[in-house]
């Protein structure tokens, strides 16, 4: 553009209103063009002018966007897209100091030298451009603009201590994302602004910041190019950047361009660095605050007078140097690099054989490498587009549709959407070029729609990842010091001002697990303020709740529904535990006391209900003397006590005392003294909790599953656990004490000195196999001697399930089922008469075969011998059975583990003197002991009639036998 109008350079620091001044000047003319450094800034200025004059007279032209109404008067463009030869009344170029930029500087220098308005031309930028403009455009006037507010340096601060309305600047996408994530955790969220974002995404992100949804902005140096934001503080996370070729430190004037975004209008601003960046030198900081920088001495330049006669001529014209010393040839740009690469191809050279073809090739090479994949990928795409344009005059619609369709997807993360946005910008640029596509309006609208969809999706992902709306809303309401509205739904979810903040579990608030740092503190503060009335309402409801809504766990916890509201702690008496409640301090002492009283009432009533027989025993004033003392021992032991521990006390009780104790349900068993009613699952579960509390256990053992006669004996169980659980450990398993007493009743009738075998009833009530029963008996103090004998036919002896199960004696009024889930009684128990399945013997070989295929005699004989031996072994196995002979054989000192014997005489077992085990061999010595003894049996004599016999005394039978011998 050329003209004779006024030329002025409006220079000064940021926040001087230069862009606003240029817009006012342009609107004072009938036509005008303004070139801006960024697509984002161009969109912002376009929106401002449309608001002032309407969309019908304002055009927006960038590399990827072209909105040109028929009656366009004002053109808002990026500097690269400024139209030439229009003869507009007004022309302005913003950020003219970018003439020194190594990447794009030659474009700004060309506009400085050649773009003119018919009536007025303005160059807007830094005061560092004053000497070069004076030298290159001597007719230019200078208008100095002063900053409207003060800019000060505040030093270094951690990101967690950044003040609100701050912008943290990074120089890589990775750095920007990392800082945004940190701010989300610390401050509730941040908006993200980068030059690579589409205008739609950038505007949506800026709106989050401008509207106050977030107080922090994380951006690249794109914010330094005229974006007008309400920023109070700018912090640099780094003072170096990659300029496309190398990492280099930012010059003071570059830092000032970005730092100057702090403060707007008459509001002062500040700048500094984060903890990751080094402190600025005092001289640099002072230069930024005083706006004093080294003047720009040389500008980047590239020849604008291009020659299109041939590819070589075009390359030569692009590589020409300037004639003016103040200008320097720009380094090779991407478009020139692409041209050189394509010129090496024979097909491209053949196509670009005339001036129009060379000009077309150059236009294609100027398509920016938005994708940034690789130089080879980019030039390959350019070659394809040039081929279509040269051969057909246009890009095929079906081919373009396939390219766009692959990109038109809104799934994926931030990186995936960012890449698709970069890809669609290529096709948007192609669609904007006049004549390159069949239906320009269709493809411009289509590519624009895809970009908008991707932009909206990217904005949503950015917001989802880097903005916690919940924390932002709550922080804003807390700052306003307004009463927060909270509600708690039936699931315990706490909703404050429409945002989920956590859960109310009983009387403790649990903030959302995803909240961390300052976010968690914000949720806590907002929730405490909002939940105060909820705590009181919930406490009233809990106090009036029935006991059926409250329960205790096997670890001593106290539950209200699914919420933990307290736990049991040991008291002075095992039957009187105390309660520790789980109530937030913010709920207040009134709520705490109400919850504590309700839980104490619950556990007291639960103990009174489940331990009613024990409490009645404790309160029975009729019990005196030794009976009262024994009752105290039973209460202290929670209703179950091994007989060995109270052997002397039991012996001291007379029949009257025992009768008074039996009235309370006490059973004097051979192994255990217990109250059958307290063996039910519910009392057992509570007894284990109370016992664990009194023992001070860190982890409470759980009760065995109800209904099992025996359970595996676990190693490392606390001492006394099985007694409290209602079991007695014997060998590898533990047996329920009421079933053990029934077994003891059966064992009284057996000859424990001479030896006896297990009866089907014994196996039936325990639900064990013969081998398991043998292990149990050894655990009870018996010796189990294994043997084999010819098997008796099953018909000659009744099966165990045909034997009667009921054994007379004191049985619990209500005990768990006698069927063990692990050892079911319903299955036939293994008995000596049970036949074993025959062993399947593989068919023996038929002998060896010589080379002629005939069996040898020796091989046949050997095979016959093996077959006979195997048959004999199978026959022998089918005709024998395993049995055990049990004799009383205590090992060392035992605490009443086995049957009690008469006073003054030890039981004689198989290992006693005169009864040593002898090797069984031929001559009938391998027969069972009972078969060798013939009819001789060792049986206890009947008791003397003149002395009453206590049926519960396990010593009676043995004592009577001793007296008869004497």
C-alpha cells in the first residue's frame, strides 16, 4: 500500500492504551485495515469493532479464518494476512517491535516499509523502535504514551503463595500444564491461555478467569501480545525459552512486554518469579519498572520483490540480502525450507515450469506447518496439495472430506484434541484460499464447524482437568461471607451450594477423597459452616432411634446403619465397657454428649439381654458361701470356664450348692463348666468382644461361623480364645464344648485302659473321619494306635447314621446344629466296617517281543508274575481295613485334658508298666488287642448304693473301681 497520508509511531510501554487509540482512529475513517500479531488478539479486536459498528461492515482475515461481508469497511487481520493494494484510508500495525523477531520479523519489517494508508498510518509498539523507525521512515511522527499505572517487582514466591488474580507464565506446553495442575490442587483451578489454542477455546478459558470462576491464569508469552486481562500480578516460571532453534534467555524488553500485563487502567500491578526460576537481576528489574531498554538496532528483512520465472529464480530472490545496513536477511523460514525441499523433486520441477505454476507452488509452500510433526511429513502434504491444484485446479472434495472426517472426533484427552485442532487448521487454511476448493463457502463452514467442536471439547477437557468448579464456587462464597446452603441426602452425601463436597458418615464429615491441599481446606471450611444445623438434627434422630438400628462389630465398633459412630473401650468391669464416640469437634459438645449417652444405653441393654442368665446369677442373693464365690468366678469368666481352672472349687461344692447353681443353667461338664444359653451365636459374639477389650488386644479375634461342630485350630490364637468362642482345641481342630461333653459321656462307658475303638456315634456327633477323630482324641490326652485287619462286610455292622445320636446328659437347651459345614454329619462316617473302593490296576504288559514279532518265553513268564503280584496286592487291600485303638495316655502335666480318674491312682494306658507296646508278628500277635484278650474286659463296677453318686463328677466311675478292688 502506498499513499501520502500522515505516518505516526505510537510508542510506549504496556497499558498505555495504544491499541484502543488505533481502533478509535480507524473508526474515524470510512475504511481501515489493522494488522495484529496474533490470531487471538485479532479476534478480540474484531469483536470490539463488531460491537461498535455491526458485523456487516467488519471483516476478519487470518490464516485459518476469513469472514468478509459484502460491504466490508474495516479489516481486522493478522499481520501476515493483511491485504495489499486496497487503498484503505487508515492502516495500523500493532506490536511493531516484532520486526526484530527471528521467525516472523521479516513480515513486520515489510509492513513497516511498504504498508500505508491513504490518510493515516500508525505503527504501535515499544519505544525501542524509535531509532529504527526514524531511520527507515523519516517522515514518521512520534507519539509517546505513558503507562497509566505503576509496575513494581515483588521478587520470588512459591506458586502456593501466589496472590489472587495472578498470571503464571511458562514457555512450554508441558510446563503450562504442570503449573495448572499444581494450582488446581492448591488454589482450586486455573485458566489456560496459549497461542496454539483456537480463538474459541481461548475466549472460553479467558471467560473463566474474567468472570471470577478461577483466580489464576497459566499462560505462555502469548499474553504479552496485547491481550487485555484483569491481571494484578505476573510471575515467570522461567526466564529462558526455546525459540525454534535453541534455548535462550529472554531479553529485558521481552520480559517487560509480558510483565506489563499486570495492572490495567489505573490499577497498579506487580511482577516476579516463581520458586523454580532464578531471581531477576536488579538492573533487569529496574529496567522493566522504568521502561528503559536497549534500542533495537537491526531488523529482520526478506525480499518482497519476488521473481516467479522459475523455481531457482524464486529461491534466489528470497535469498537476496538487503541494501540497507540497518536491515539483515532473515534466517531461512519454514516456507523457504519447504520450497527448497520440493524443488528437489523431478515431478514438482516438471509441473512448476512457468511463472503461474511457480507462483502457485510458492503459495502452497506458505501453508504453515500447524501440525509440527516433521519437515518431511509437512512437505509430503504440500506436494500432494500442489499436485491436485496444478492438475485439477482445485483440491478434490472427496479427498478433502476424508481428511476432515478423520479429524472430526471429540473423544480423547487434551493432547489428542490439541493435535486434531492443529490438523484442522491446515484444512481451514486451505479452505480460506480463494479458488483452492470447489465450494469455498461449504468447506469454510465445514472446517470452521469442526474447529469449533474440537475447541469446545478442548475447553471442556482443560476445565475438567485444571479447574475445580466446586472449590472455586465455595471459595467465592466464603469470601463473600454469605451463609452457605447445605443438604444431606439419604446416602449421606453433603451438597453445599449445589456442589458435592463429601459425605457425612455418622457424625464425622469426610471430604471428597479427590480433594487435596487448599482444596480440602476449602471444602472443610465450607462444610463446617454449612453442616452445623445438620449435626443437631442428626443427633436428635439418632437419640430417638430404636436399638435395631444400632449394632456392634466384632472389632468393638459401634455402628448406626452403615456409619461408624463410636467404639467400645475397656471399663473397670468386663461386663461394663465404656463408649468412645466418633463426633467431629465442630459438631459441638451438646451433640457429642447426646451421642455418647445413646450409645452407652444401647450397649448396656445389649449386655443385659444377651447375658441375662449371667446377670441373674450375679444378682442372686440366695447364693452364699462357696456357691456365691463360684458364681463370681463364672461371671468373671463370662459364663464359660475350663474345669481344670476351677477343679478345686468344683470339688468343694456339695450337692445342694451345685443344685442352686444348676438352677441358673450352669452345667458341670467333664472338660468345661459353662452356661449352655451363652453358647448361642449372639452371646458368643458379644463375649468375644468383651473378653478382647478386657485383655487389651489390638485386633479382636472373630467368632467361628455358627453351626460348625469343629473348626480348624488356628496357630497364634490368643490364649483363652477358644474357650471364649465356646470351643476346645484338640489336635489340628477345635471342637464345640457342648458336643465335647456329649463325647465325654460316651467315653465314660469305654475301657480307656484296655483300649477301645471309635463308635459310629462318636464319629457322627463330631462329623469327623476316622483319621480326624484319632487326631482329636490325641489332643484330648489319648493314645491312638493304628492297625489293619480283615475287613468285615458292611451288612454285618450297622452304618454310623443308623446309630442313635442322642446321648443322655446335660445338653444345652438350645445349641447350634451338630452338623459341621466342614465335617457334615449327614455324610457316612468312616468306620472299620466301611469297605474301600477297589484299586484300579492297569493292565500288565504281555511280555517282550523279539525281532520277528514273537513273544519270548521269559517275557511271558515275567508278565504273568507281575500280573499275579498286582492282583494279590489289590485283593489284599480290598480285604483289609484301618482301625484305631484308643487308650488313656496323659503326657506330662495336663489341666484336666482327659477323663478324670480316681484319687490316688493314675490311669494305666498302653504305655504304662506291664502294658508296653510289643511288635506284632506272626502267630496271631498282629491281631487287635481286644481279640487277644478274648472275653477279658476291664469295666468299672457299679457304684455302691449306700453313697449317692454325682452324675456330673467325671471321677466317680474310676473312684468306684478302685474301691471295689480294695
